[in-house]
């Protein structure tokens, strides 16, 4: 059964190919592959991020406030069919602590709910509670709409001694601001270099000693990197450059 809610710290690192290859044997020594990494292989994650017409949520997030929140629709298959299972998630960060609530539904149910607020039926209490939180979010941001597509390939691990300690490596982080539906395949611009990995450490408490030592020995430092934030800033830079070119043509 999929986890519907959790709370944890998330720390990000941008790794070179050399750092990734050096760290991986240490990870395998202390961690097991996630159940979705069948035969040790990566799996795909495909997301639609929702925001207001003026991009309020991501602009607030980039400003690094004490409290921020976002809404996304996630699938583990691409392209998704109308009856494919997806997850609608509210993710919040309060003073560095991340909480996430999510509920499963079909793609058609999710898109219909966001547009009409007509909810699927749930029996579990936790699912009903998550839907109440989603209702509050959507009622507050009543003009919310699909604004960003982001997908990536992920390798995920959990600690042998502490299953709540999770580690993920993401590559091929792909973004676009059109065709904003999970029913479309994965394509767009790349947010990191082909040989880089975005590593995220997800832990409810402090890092294990072995991980702290490995990070120090390999010179791996924390990085401030938001997938949605990076995609949005790239979009702003490209739009600004296009406007400058248009002005040059007009005044030439």
C-alpha cells in the first residue's frame, strides 16, 4: 500500500559522474534498492505541477520563505491512460521540514477533480483526510491550473538498518511548459548535464555516520536545486531573451 503521508528533511546534492560512481559502492554496502527499482534498474517519474496564472506558488518558493507549498500530479508510467493510477500530492515545507500528503486516483478522476472539485469515493480515513486538505488548497488557490511538466529517471534506496533513511539519484530531468498533461510522453529541455545526478537524502533525523564520512571524503557539498524552480527560471530567462530580440527587430 502506498504511503499517504510523511514528514522528513530533504537535502540535495548535485553530483558529477565521478562522484556518483565513487559513492555508489558505499550506498550498496549500507542500503537496499527501492522496490520500484526492479532488478536494480531505474524507474521513471512524471509530474504536472499546478500553479496560478501569475506563477505565484513557484515565485514564492524561489524566495525561500519559511513556509511554502505546492500541488503536483504524479505518474510512474508515461504516457498515462485515462484509467491509469496517478497520485495527487500536496507538498509543504515548513522551516526545513518537508511534509507530503497524497492520494491515488485515475488520471481522468484527477483532472476532473481539479477542474470541477468532484471527488472520487474513498473508504480509508486517511484518504478522506488528504482529500479535505486538497479541497482547502484548491479553494484557496481557486485559479490554479497546470503550469509545468517535469520528468526524470530515478534510482532509489533505503537504509538496511534504518528503512526511513532514503536516498535517490535523479538524471535526465526533463521540463516543458506546454502539452501539460500526463497523457503526453516525456520530452522537453534538460535541467542538468547528461552525466550529472541530482541526489536527494530524505531522512527524519540526522545523517548516518557512514554517509557523512562518504560525502566529506568525496567532496560532495549541499546544493540549492529545485526542479520546478530551475525550470521556471529557465523559462523566464528564455522569455526575456525573446523579448529583447523582438525589440531589436522593431527598432532596427
